[in-house]
């Protein structure tokens, strides 16, 4: 956005009335230095055209589009997704006044408090009409209302409210009777580039792409330096900067408007985009978040009488003007006052606009500038805001151009599904260190654009097809404008079916909805000033101190001084003196023996100004590379700038149950190739919206248990280099530490207290501090104590070994990950080239059977194949063996890696982990070098850590959660073995096990971990995955939830060295499009360890690993159908989509099915001898009954869910088969589909707990009731 004066140190300098600054502003006003200087030679110019078809193409007619990593190592350390100006905002703020239904009022009357309100109306673009104070709540005939409250004659509360006062429909000036009209919303975020959006707004982009079917345009090229020329291209279709075409041996194309005309003449007589829509009967809206907006900065004329029905300018003038709102009101958007920012006010106003005109067509343009104008880290914290807005209004909008916000999208989604939506930027970040990087120098010219169309047009027209095709070519804001006009004027007349090229009269662009002219799209053929061109031309570094370089620098200095001389400012501005050439890039392509350079130069002090331009015999255009807003003024060389910079310098100094029938079973095989395929051999893979309307209202990305955590907590102790110590000694405070070492999976050995800082020979150290004999501080530290290398048990000399890291999040499904972890997934996909596997099928009910498949390759649940007319495949291990026999004699994944010389790590975040819950045996002597279990035992055990230590992961104590401790431990593992091969597995369970909203707040944590350890992980195989989906709650009852529970997430990356030198990624991408299981994931890990490592990862043929049930992702998989019949997947978990129809839940058949399932459940309790402890389950009702349309030998198959009578209220889901004889057979296990929690605590058998409701619960309830 254009530079502007804001509050803070700069405003302080201006407020003190520095005369020199005043003179500088006068100078700035005349020269309009907010824009880089250039010449304008005519108000109107002909439309810029493409080259004729019969002209031979030159080097410059072509465009090699950029291909870049949005998380490039050059910039990744500059990115902080946790940056949030509202992190420490006043969460205790309570709104005392409201504006609703046209009237203001008090939320709650308070004693000794007097409130009042007044109106602010627009008088001009620089001044408001301010109404009289009203102390009586009532109607307010204005859209911006200031409310204040005082106590003891002191104003302590101020708030600026907004509302939309609807106006009568406007008769259109053109015939619209036969037009198919849709709403259009444009949300344009100042300084939002393509890569910036990908990094900072992943949730918003994910929602738009997945739910709104938005098309992303990666190759938009800006057409001017800052917001003004790009805004003029969008709003008026005007070119504000001349096109120096001498590099192409063509004549210069002059700007459409001179700077004088642009700044000093009202634009009421120019047909703006807003006027166009008003002519067609639309209601129009514009909201910017600063008083001197796109048309007005620094003191220019915009509109005298804006062609905008609802203009938010009075709000900004009230906040920023000298004679406007009270000081207490001006401060109400400060984090110290409340948790409300500028973009929130714009989104609220836009939402009010939607609500005010539910039945009229609307054109709205939102332009937030404050968020990202000054920093590369300004947008991230707003991602949820825009997402929430889109969701909230998803059913109400027709055409939406959204440049930057997520919460906005979430809340307003009802509107937006009936709209065109563009979410975009005007240009990229123009200042600072980021701008100086290679990515930044491209970003500044490459604004973001995502565009969605109304839902009704997505499958009935070819709009999306043309958009996707055109998105892969170079485009400009002129093309975006042409698309909007095509919506308004042309496509609306044909119900959006026009596809042929159409050159809109007087326009420089071509619509995205059609074929575009069949000529090359390059910076020569499009109206793009060469200095902003994102096409990649071949250049080489040239010497910056050569005679040529010095000559170029002196030429630039002379041209700058000539600008000052022409403007008659030599008396006020210093003469620029060339200092040095900062960079010089020479184009390898010559132009008629002329050499072209891109050069950046720096002037001598006091200005220290930097300039960058493209040159070859004559100056094309000078463009300042700003390092701060004020330095833009240096472009005219004012001496006053020097004083400002001096001031800046001074100031600158000062964020299941089932049956188990046998210990060992043969490997499950695929169908023979020559076998005939049946209906059940096929698999129709699921295709669903991860933001489906059925679940969207259940999703809350703002859910964060740390929102109110204690940010004042200070760590008093540390553990580093094997020794503990005090961060800082404090008077009257005594600290001590002790070790926690593993004795068994259920018990620690606890060491003696040490009150003297020093070495600790353990990996888990408890530290506590007391004051006045009271413990007030407790902390559990971790460290890795390296052990000597272990000689491998197999020959590894000729193996190419890599590290392997598995991060498995309990209950993380595919769609849950897409919704909750967009930043992590974006980083893995874009930077780590990870492949996403959307069709992983779990192989067991909960974590244990899926963990057994991954760690041991064992099937823990039987496969009832009667639906396929095949024999049942028994489980590999009985429940008895699984639970009550140590697994030391079984070859686990950890043992496999130890055999190959790897160091191993396992970290889970609860004491009763995958192998132990509720009271099972895991390992006696774990084949794991570093096991974090002592940490969890210390936190959860009865006689372990002190109470103050056990509470240290509480939000009331500090801002640290369980998953943070696992990631810290894993990071320590990496650091401890920099030169040894490592296999690590962390399994956080607490985040998402209980709620669909548990993961979102951890997204930045996992992203930050991947970034922090990127050098380690670039040489590793990384698997980021889930075991299954969310198993309980309201979400589980939805259609999406019933699929999610069986469809765990998996993203996998490979070492950087293998990405372009092997075919691994090709095979992964192909196999990812087929049904896969955890057994295949396990086979892939073993392939890494044993087989691919022997061939430098070049093997591609099918390889059946002996004893394994899966096939590696890195190879061809057997050429047989991959279905729930051919793979070891219990039928009740199958994600393949079979045709079903709803059946009556009250019929005789339904009741018979329900009673059969009830009998099966009670039979399980009887077999376990738990009838004395558990009640007998009784059927209450059949909740749902779905009948498979495909018959099986005259048998009918159903999916059924039933609910039991109180007090259990238990719900169960399973598949049943009714034979032609009428006999009902339950297929596979009966799955518990709601929580049972502590209601089954009277028994310890995990196998039987889902079927049990303890009798003592009834006794306890009666006792409580009597009491």
C-alpha cells in the first residue's frame, strides 16, 4: 500500500511540529513521491494490444514463468507464524454499548457510569460531519457511531460501531431483465504476494480451494509500483506508469493519466468499477482501513461524490483525523484496550452489508492495508479471521474477490457460495530485509489471486476449466478487471456459457472465463513495465566495481538530479552523489549489440538512498528500493528527509473389542491375477468436501487451551550439557533436582534430591523450587544422554542409509489434517515435496491394533470375510497374548532398526501408551535406546513427581503442552547423534483424541519444528500421520465423521538427495491414488531399511517382503485390484464406497437386527465372565439402517447403528448379513461409537470394556442422589 503516517514514533516527530518536516511534506505533495517518479505524457492512450499472429516471435516474446519454493531457505528464518499483535491483548475487555437495528444502547447498566453516542458522516475524503452527543439510547441515522462512557467525569471507554442503513433499490441504467446476475465481492490485501499467501494464510486458501473450488493464479504480474497504479488498473482500467519498450525496439507506451490529473482532479467523471455496477442496479460497498486510501494518499483528490452506496471512510477519519473521535475512542483498536484489529472492523462492516441486502445484488470491495504492509509476518495471525468470515457467510455471496482473510470467509460462507470470490493482493512486500532476498525481489511483483465462482456454475459451465488453464499463464490486474466486467456485462447475458475470445472495448485485459488471444503472454505482449516483469530471463553477475558499473551508477545519479532540476527543487533538495553499485546483473541475451543490465545503486550519505532499474543505453525507469516508508521521499532528494532519517535512527535504538482366535496366521495375500473380479473386488474411493456443510459449524480453528495461559511464567531451572542449574539466583528461594529413571512400563526409580546444581545421569529430571518452605515451582526437564554406537547385526557397509522420523498424531484423519494443520501440510508439500496419501484405511478400531500393524506387522482383529463368501482370516495374536505377554521376543520396528545399527527413540505423551492401556504388558526390556516413558510416569503416577511439578503443563502455570515436550525430546535426539543413523517415533495422543478442534492450535508448533530441524529432515524420510480418525462425539455421528474414523492421514517426504535422482516420488504419487493400509506404510519403512538401501533407492519392481502383509509405496504394487476384499482390512472399517439406501429403523427387520446385536454384546460379557460387574444391555432403538443395494447370494447386507437403554446409553455400529433363510449374522466386530469413559472402569479387559456399563455406576448414582 502507499506509504502513510501512522501513530507511534513517526507521528510523534510530526506532532512536535518540525518545520523542516512540514516543508518536506509540501515538497512531497507536489511531486507525489509516494509513487516512483516517471513521466506521463497523455491522459488517454489506446488499448495495449497483443502482437499480430503473423509476426515472428523474438526472445522477449517468450516468458519462462517462475518456479520457486515458497519456503526457500533464504527466507525461512524470517518467517514467524506465531507473530500476533493480539497475543497479549486485553481479553478482559467487555463491550458496554451496542448498535443494533439502527439504534444504540447499553449492554448492561452500571452504577456511576454515564454513556453517550454521536454520529460521524462523510463530508469529504478528509473530513467528517460530527453529530451532537446523545445520552439517551435510541436510533442513529448514520453508519458510524461513536460511543463513549465516563466514570467520575473521566472517559474510560470508547467504541466505534458500524451499521448498514439500507437504501431503496436503484433502477438500473441498462436493461438487466434477461441477465443472470451474481454478487461480486473483492477482498484485496495490501502487499499480499503469491508466496506470502501460501505461507501465511494456509487455512483460508485450503477452505477456498477445497470447499469453494477456488482456482489459484500463481503468475499474476503487478502493473505498477505500489497500490495506486495497481488500484487504477483494477478500478478504472488505466495504466499509470509508462511502458518503456525500447528494450523491445518499440515505441514507449505512455501512461493513460498524468500524475497531475491523477492527484488533483476528482474522478467522479471517470467510470469506475463501482459506477459500472451501479449502472446495472447493484448496491456497492468500499472499505479501506486507513483514512488516506488508494486514491487519496498523500493529499490527492479521489471522489467528490463517490459512486459507492456504503463507504467506510468516516470510520477511518474518526480514528485518524485531528478533529474527530475522542482520544479514548481512537485507542479502542489498541491491543492494550481490546482484542480487535482494523481488519475485524472491515469484515464486520462487510457482513452487515450482506445482511442488509439479502435480496439485492451487491458489489463489495474490501482493502485491508494495515496487516501486511510493513512486515512479512503481518498476515499469519489473521488467517483464522478470514476463514471464519468465509464459513459464516458461505451461503450468501455471488462473486467474491478476496485478497486476504480467513475468518471472514468462514462466517460469511452462506453468502459466498452464491458469489464469485477473488481473494487477492495488489503487489508483494515492498520494503525491509525480506524485499532484498531473491524470493522477495520476485514476490514484490507477484500478487496473489484466488478466485471462486458460484456453486451453481461449477458443474454446469466451463468457467473452472478456462480459469485453470489461464491460471497457468502470465496474467495481470487488467485481466482480473476484464473478468469482473465479463461477469457483469457479457457472461451474465449468456448464463455464463460464452467461451470465445472477447476483447472488451477500451480494456487492456482478457477474461479468465474464456479463451485468451492465441499469442504469447509475456511482458512484451502485456501492459507490464519491464522492471516488474516476473518472467525469468537469463542473467549473470557482473563486477560492481568495473568501469561499466561506475558509469552506470553515475548515469543514474545524473538522471535523479535531473528530475529534481526539472521540478525546480534544487533549493530544497540536496544533490545526489553516487556512492556504489550494490548489484549488477547482465542479461545474457543481447539486443542489437546492446547490453542490458539490472542494477541497484546506493547514494552517498546523508541520503543513503537506493535505486534499482533495468537499463540498456537509456534509463527505463528509476525505482527506489525502500528500507522504510520515509525513505520513499528520498526519491525527490529533499534535505528534510535527512533530518527524518536521523530521528528514525535515534528512535530505532530504543511471538476393540473383537475376537482373537490364534497367535500366528499366514500372511494375508492378494487375489490371484487370473481370478475373476466381483463387485466386492472393486473400490470406489471416497470423494468428499473436507469442509462439508454438515460439519463446518463444528469446526473452531480458534480453539486453543493456551489462549489464557500464564505468559508471565519464567523458567527458573535448566538442564543443559548433562547438568542442571539455576537460570538466575533469587533471594529466599531454594531449588533442588532429582532423577526419574525407568524401572518398568508402570514404575520409575526416583533418585535423591540434589540441592547443588551439577550433572544428572538420567534423561528425565524433576526440578522444584520453594520459598518459605512452600513449593511454588516445578518443572520436568529432558535430555538425551548419548550411548556408544551399537555394532549392527547385519552387514551395512554397502547400504545407503538415511534417518527415518515418524510423527504419528492419535486420531488424525485425512480430512482432519487438511482442516486443522494447513501450515504444516503446506510446508511439507511445498518445501519437503511430501506426498499426501488420501486413501489410507485403518486396520483396527483404536490405536493398539493399528500400532501393532505398524510396529509388528500383526493383524489383531479377525477378518470376517463371509460378506465375500470366503473363510474368516483369524487374528495373528489373541487378546490374551497381545495384552499379557511381554513383546521382547517379537521383532518390532525398533528392533529391526537396531539390528542395522540405528539409534532408536520412542516418545508417547501418556503413561499408558499404545501397548499398555489399560493394564497390559508392553516391553520388559524395550529395544529402544531412548524411551520417554519416565517423563509420563512422573507426571501421571501416584508416588512420583511432586504436585507442583505435575501441574507444570497446566495453562494456569505456563504456556507448555504435552506435545511440546515430545518435540523437545525429539530435537534433543537429533542433536545428540549428528553423525549416527536414527530412527525416531513420537506419538502425541492428547491433542486430538477427544475433540475435532484439538489439533488446530498445534499447527504452528509442528511447522516450527520442521523448520527448526530442516537440515536434519532434508536428509531423512519423514512420515507425518495418524492411526485412525476421531472415534467419538457429535462429529463421529456425521457422514464425514463416519468416514474420517477409518481414514487416517499420511504425508511422507523423502531425502532431498533422492527427489530428483530416483523414481521414488513418481511411485509414491501413483500409489497414493489407490487404497492403502498401515501394513503398506510398514512395508515402505522396511523397504527403506533393508532393500532400497542396497540399491541406492533405484528398485522399482514389485517386492513381497517375507512375512509382511503390505507393499512398499516406492515400487510397483501387485497388479491386482486394491479393495477391502484383497487387502487385510476388516470390512466394518472399509472406506470404499458401496451403494446403499436408507431402510426403515422401525421395521420388524430393523428391530430384529438390533436385538441380534444386543445379544452379541451380552454374549461378549458372558464369555469374559463379567456378568457380575456389568449390566445386561437392552436395545432402545435403531438409530440408522443402511441397506447395500448389491445382494450377495440372495443375502442382504446392512450397516446399522443402535442405541441401548439407559443407564448405559451406549451406541454401537456394525455390519450384518441377513441370509435367505432369515438368519442374521454379525459381520466382524461390533464397534462402540460413543464414549464410555470411566463407566467401564470396573473391568480391566480392553477387549470387553466397550461392551460394559458397570453396575457400581448405578449404585454410585443412587448414593449421590440420596445425599
